[in-house]
């Protein structure tokens, strides 16, 4: 009997899933990664471009507003230096010249130029076109040449700041309604007559660099602030540089590694992050109220700024010392030099470029500080040029702060021009630091 075996039909096996292409997977992953990196690079470029554009807009705005301050408008007058009008003698002394009535001479010349002006209000508007600095100019002229007394001469006197702004703007004086100014229509008419007669001109404003502060914009200058900044920075450098370098040398070369030196290092790093106004409060409480040093003096400002600059110079100096290879120290000791000789004769000269770079950067930071100096009274109104470290003085950033708070139109130009000068000094100091680093740095 034949045994028949019946086989059950096997169920169809599902088709095996296609294997993933590993190469294609890797390529897709790399493509996504490269795309992400490309987007990140684009984001960085956009951010840098936006930052540079904002900076460019700021600088251009400052330049446009500040450039007119470097020029000034002058008005030509035919003045008679009559001794009776001036109320002086034929050979006036310095005291007589200081008390002379130069304003009457200028007013008389203005009345002769505009004989139709009769009313008191109109005369007042006419006289206001000439700056009070014209009186000082006539004073200096007679002081330099007393023989001018009794003569009639043509002289170019500084115009008022509003008239100067209108002339420098190139506005059409025949359309006073389109001119933005505090001058009234009658004064604009006077200005039109002067301009058409060729009695106005615009020249370099040397007063901006030779005069101190003034309530009148056309007479205000930055010389007192520049001298005050120079004296303050000199005190800052003389105090901070030797102390900071000595501290850096001790901490890096001689100090033992224990918890006390660690505490000192932590405090130095923390002091570098302390707000600058805190140092101003320290100077007010200690140097002025306790030691009774003169308020608003470069000596106090320099001490305060040196305290603020010390951490920056110490950190930079330590980094420069640390960058000197240990082989230099080992070679010096191998030749029998002491640790002190190794530092002074080998390590310090090699680290000096980096130390000087950090010092210049710290001084540049101090040059732009305002808050600590406001706390010690350097916000005072300073007209005279300081002659020493204990004289009342101000600095350039504080001068900018004072002018920015003044409502006169001329001080807007002065503020921007002073910012331009301050930026120029900061850029110069940073450029010197970069040049020193590039010239003297060594690659080990």
C-alpha cells in the first residue's frame, strides 16, 4: 500500500524588506550637517554685518553732527576803537583794558551797518548776531597793539551760534519759513543782508582747541578738558603701572601656591568686574572726605582711575609673564643666576611688550570713564586751563556729559565734535597697543 504523504501548501513568505543604502544615509546626514553649518555661518556673517552697519550709522551720525563744530562763522565789522567809547586812556593798562567797554564799540558798528534799526527790541535782536567773544577778541588786539586805539579798522568777529549754524547749513535765507532755527524773521533778514554783502565767512574754529568751557557755545572749547585728561592719565599711569607690574611679578614668579594667594587672585579677578562707579564712591569716601584731598582735581581722579585700572594691568602682566617659556628660567638658573636675576634680566624684558599692551588698554579704558569722576566732583564748570595736579579740572568724557545736557543748538555740534576727539584718542591708544604687540612679540 503506497503511503501517500500530503504536504500542506506553505504560506507565501513575505518579501524581505530592501536593505537601506548606508552610503546614501551617510550622504544625507552629511548634507544636513553641511547645510546646518552653512546656515550658522550665514547667521554669523549677518550678525557681524548688522553690528558693523549699526556702528557705521552711529559714527556717520556723530561725524555729520560734529564736523560743523570745527568751523565757525565770522562777521565783518568796521569798528572805531575810540578811547572815549572804550573809556580808556591813550596807553591803557591791563586793568583798564579788562574794564573797557568793547560791547559799545561793537554795538555802534552794528548800528552804522543797519541805520534803519531804531527800536530797542530791533537793536537787541541785531546785537545778538555777534558773539560776546568779539569783545575778548578786540581786547586781545589792543593788548597786543595799543596803537590801534583811536583807529577805525575792519575786523572779523565771531558770530552767534545760531547765526553760525544757519550760515554753515547753507540754508536759503530768502525762504525763512523753511529754516529750523531760534532766530526770528527779522534776524534772518539781517543775516541775509550780511551774507549778500560778503560780510560773513566760515573758517577754522581754533577756539574749539584753545579755549576752556563757556556758557556760550561759540566760545566753548576742549583745551581744559584735554589738559585735565592728560594730567589725570599721568597720575593713573605713575600709580598703577609700577604697582600692578610688581604685584604680577610676585604672584607669578615668587608667591607660594596656597589658599592666601588663591584668595588674592580671586579678588583681583573680581575687582576687574566691579562697576566703575563703586571706585568713585570709594574715592569720595576715602580720598576726599577722609584725607581731604581737593575735589575735582586730577590727583584724586588719577588715584581713583588707578584703583580701577590695577586689576586689568595685573591680569595682562601675569598673562605676559606666563607666556615666557620655562626654558628661559631654567637656562638662567643653570648659569648660576638667582631667581631675582632670572626675572629682572630675562623674563621681564621678554614679557614687557605684553605688559605695555595691557597697560595701554587699561589706560584707554580709564580715558573713557565718566561715572567715577562724577562722584569726586569733576563735573564742575571749568573755564581756566589747569596748571597742576591739584587745580580744579575736568576730563573729556565729563565735558561731553556736560555739553550733552545743554539746550543750545551749538552745544549739539560741540558734543559730537568732542566725542570725535575722544574716539580718535581711544583708537590711537589701541593702535599703539597693537603695534607694540606686533613689533615686539615673540613666537616660541
